[in-house]
């Protein structure tokens, strides 16, 4: 067996090894991107819920603050 044939066999083995590793890496990357997608969807839903809650609190507190200010003006005017 010549050295060229040995070199071809060695290179073929390493190429096959790298190909298998690349396939495994791609499968893992796809799995990680799916997990990231579910996490971002969950975070987006939580942000929307917090935004809705903040809007509801803002809509409720505005009339209460206005009523307090009107009450304080009336009480100051009576004094």
C-alpha cells in the first residue's frame, strides 16, 4: 500500500467524522432554536399581560386622582 492511499484513507475517515459531527451539531442547533422560540413566545405573552394590567391600573387611578384633587379643592374652598 502506498503512502498516497494511506493518506486518502485517513482523510476520508476524518471527513466522515466531521460530517457526522456536523449533522449532530445541526440537530442540536435546531433543538435550541425551538426552545428559544418557545421562551420568547412566553416572554411576549407575559409582557402583553403586564402591559394590559398597567393600562387597566392607569385607567382606574386617573379618575381616583382627579376625584381626590376635586375633593381637596372643594375642601380648601370651604375653608
